C-alpha cells in the first residue's frame, strides 16, 4: 500500500510494505551539494542513489526516507531516516534513532 501524497524517488520497495500518507522516499541524502558558497546551489550538482525499503515494513505518515530500510522494520510517523535501518528495527525521531526491535 502507498498512501496519498507520497513522493518516491529512485528506490525499490519490498512486498507487503505499507507507506502511510505523505511519505517521501528520496534518492539518498546527497542529492544537493552546497559546499561552494560562491555558486548557486542549483549549479552544484548532487548524487542520486537507489534507496531500498525491505519487505513487510511499515513507514508511518510524513516520514522522510534517505537511507535503506531493512526487512520487517517500522519507521515512526514523522521520522527522518538518514542512516541505514537494520532489519526488524523500530526507529523514530529527527534524525531517526533506534527505539526498539521486533524480535
């Protein structure tokens, strides 16, 4: 299931995974370079990477996903995922951190 108002970049989504409303799966966390203050950000380029969301995951409403999510994981609503999430892990917050496991 993919809820309304989701934006999905370069990614793969496993079977039986649910995305709540307004989830954004970006193409990694390096899409926009901004290190050179003398150049407009739009001219500095970036790197688009494929993000993998595993099978049987639940991604809560308005979560921002910029890294891989392992099978069976749960991402809390509003979480900002900037680092890979191991399988069967529950994360939440900004930046997202482990708040539990599903084992």
